[in-house]
C-alpha cells in the first residue's frame, strides 16, 4: 500500500524523464556495436556460391544502400529529436548493410576477384540516317481530318 502511495506522488515529469533515460541507455548500447555483433544481422553463408560478377554487383548495391541510409540518418539528426528518429528508423537497416558489406568483401577477397574495367564507349553517329518513309501525300482542302 505504501509503494502505491509513493508511486502516485511521483510527478509525471520524473516518470517521463526516467523512461527517456532508460530508452536512451538502451539505444546507446546499440550504437557501439562491434564487428563481431554485426554477424547477427546477416547470413554468413549468403555469398559463398556467388561468382565475381555477382559479387561485384552486390558490392555496388550494398555500398549505395549503406551510403543512402547514412545520409538519411544524418539528415534526420538535423531535426528535433532527430537522432532518436534516425536510430529507430534507419539504424537496423544500416547495421545490416554494414554486415552484408563485410561478408561480400570477405567473399570478394576469398574468390580473388578484380574490378571490371568500365566499358569503352563507342562514338555514336552525330546524325542518324534519314528514315525511309512513304512519300508524303498531298492533302486536299475538301477532306476533313
């Protein structure tokens, strides 16, 4: 009975502050994840049977995704309570992308892959040849189109 009375006497702001403190501590624990914990976010055997061409495509895709998520997290931090929103909305996806990137890089090194050189661009014709169309018909003034 006494604990019920003491709980009701606590100001609502103090309860809200303690809740926010606990939430912040929980999020801070996720922020400092090491590389060993990253493996929980990606399948370690996913890229074992990929060839170099597939790995190259995956590397680019994952790199672009991680950069996009990092940009979204940075953009979210500019707003009010943005760091919390950024953590909640994008952090798990970002951690997964980092873990996948690490696994793709390991497979890339294991397969001794090399970057494909950019394709040589061939000069295109400046003017296209004229199309062979039917001869133009003359329109008479009495026909409605």
